[in-house]
C-alpha cells in the first residue's frame, strides 16, 4: 500500500474523520500557510492561522513549517449570477441534482453565489446550515422584471424560473421568508429589433434607484439593449457585449460588466460534439465532483456527429462576441464575475473554469497563435482556440519565482474575490483578514503558477468549517 499522509496542516480540528459538516468545529489552527494578501497582490510569508467561532482570530508569521509542507490560502470566490432551478442538461433541477450542484460550487472554491430567477431559497439555506447539504452561502436577487414591451414569453426554457423537482426534497416555496439582495434583474430583450424609449428606461431606472434597488440589465448580447442601457445611465450590464459596439460610449460610460461568455461558448459547441467532449474532459481534470458525478451523464447526451452548417453559424456568433471582448482590454477594471451556471453545459464550476479561461486567453499579449487564415478549416480554429497541445495541459507548471506569475492571472483573482464579492455583498468581502469570516480554499502549491490552478482546490473552509476535502485516506507504510 502506498504511503499516504493525512492533512497535517490542520493542526486542530475537533472532529472525527467522516463527521458531517454540521458537526465540524468552527475553531481550527493551521500551521505553515501562506495567505493571499489582497493589498500586496501576492501570498504573504509563512504563517500560523487560527480560527475561532468561524472568524479569523489571528495570522502570525512563523518560521516553523509542519512536516516541511506549506499550504496556500485563497479567499472564497464569488459568483454574481447563477440559476439553481436549471440543471445544465436542459431540464429542471431535482433533489439529487441540487445537492451535487451545491457541492460543485464549493469544490471549485466558491463560498458565495447569487441566484437569479429562482424562488425563495430559505429552506435550501436551512438545509445547508444544518449540514444535510454542503453548499456555498446563497444570496438571491429580486425577482427579474420582464418589461411590458418585452417578448410575450420569457427567454430560455419556460421552467428556468421554477425550482423544478424541489418538492421532492420537501422544500416549501415561502414568499414570506424571502431574503433577497437589492439587485433587480431587468431582462431587456428587444422585439423585432425595436428599442425601448430611452425616456422610459431613464425614468424606470430613477424610480428603482430611488427605492434603493440596483437595476441590472440582462442584454442578451443585443446591440440596441447595450446602447440603450449605457445611454440611460444603467450602472450594471450582464451578458456579452455585441460586435460593432460603439467604442467611444463604452469607454466613457461608468458601468460594471459581467460578460458571461461561456454560455455562448457552450451553445456554439453543441454541433461540434467531438471537440466539446474533449474540452469537457480537460475541465474535469480540475473538478472532481463534476468528473465523478455529472460528466459521464452529460457526455452521453451529446451526439457522435453534429450539424456542420449550424456549427459554422454558431461559431461565427461566438467568435464575434469573443473578438469584441478581446478588443476591449481596457474594460478589465469594469469586470465582475458571473458564470451563468444553469444554462446548457454551464454546470457549476465548469462554467466558471471556462469563463476564466476565455478571459485569460483574451488578455494574453501575444495573439499570434490565434490568427487563423480564412481558408483554414473550422476544426483547426477550434482546436487552436479551445484545445490544449500535449505541452499545454490544464495545469501547466511555470517557474517557481513569484515574478513569473502573469499579472492578468492576478487581475482575474482580484475580480473573483474583492470586486465580485463586494458587488454581491459577501460577508468576507473577498478577503482573508483578521476579524473577518473564515471562508477560504486551500492548495498544496501556489495555485497561480498553473493555468486555471485557482479552481483545483485541495479543500474548502466555510465559516471555519471544513466543508470539502478529498476522501479520507489511510495512513500506512509501503510494504
């Protein structure tokens, strides 16, 4: 039997192995850790960290490293837009789906997610608090507004606003116990290419803001919706920026933006199943919960061969919005992170990994490897853009020195933590600091050294509780 060591960095956890999360102590000590310093934008010196009653009691420098090992700690990530009622297979969520999906957020480092379009989640929160389910801290927006001049039917599956199947989990839908943020989603999808009168949009915004709501425009990547939202002063816009957007107005307007590019990516790959399967398996290397419980079921739903005509059209649609994103690197400072989990293919964690990957690829200074002649076959482009060569696996090692970490990767981390956590009102503010809540992920090595490494967590602590870690392993000696 192989020699396996327990997690020695957890010096004190007043629990027995295998105890459910609601029995875990909120007091723990960790020796030999390097904590992410949000101000210096780097990991701090080797320290001892102590948690009491779910909060960081102290972070003290220590030259002693237990067993010669060091662990790296990142703040819990935040996701500004998910839908728990849709199961990413194209249907509604069931009791079994939901428990796995909640764990999928935790297992990729997300401590807080904001639900959009779901009914009251009070009972779901209670199940998590009791420890019957493991999941992130759930926030919830106001109910989405479909404007009177909207299309007759809500966009997307008609059941996306229902927690389909949750009655099987004995979770009641109680409107009297709703706990919602002040975010007010506004679905601004045009009918027949017509704009809403800007005077109306302006007045609606003033009325909503006057009631202390923050209206969030869901633009559906339509040019008119984007331009109307900018011109009438809306401060938050979700979904991709359409091609041919007016650069001058985009640069001068003050707004925050969650592009949710991965949803368009997965839609564009529906009729390219061979490459989609390849990409899904690559993402699954970082995501054990998805790999073990959801991946095979999803891959089995994909056809062996797609429709080349539809594939080409979808490819062109996605290429347009992704190109527009690349052409606006100066908008990085306006970005907040939203995965759009719940759409087809956009499973919790999977959507976040793909979204982050698209951002990083767009921000690369060298674009030569993505310049493809128009005569080159479509498959060649997709392979260059969304597949990894044998020397460029998902977890690509880099040099060991701090300076080798790409600045863009640090920017991504700051958006996932400080910026987005601040936007949705997460209690830890996307930081690990003395006196703050103990929401953080743990890594065996510097996660910023590897492409997408920030999602390949070793374990997750939420409110001082160890809520996710690999299965316990026996300690033994080699024969």
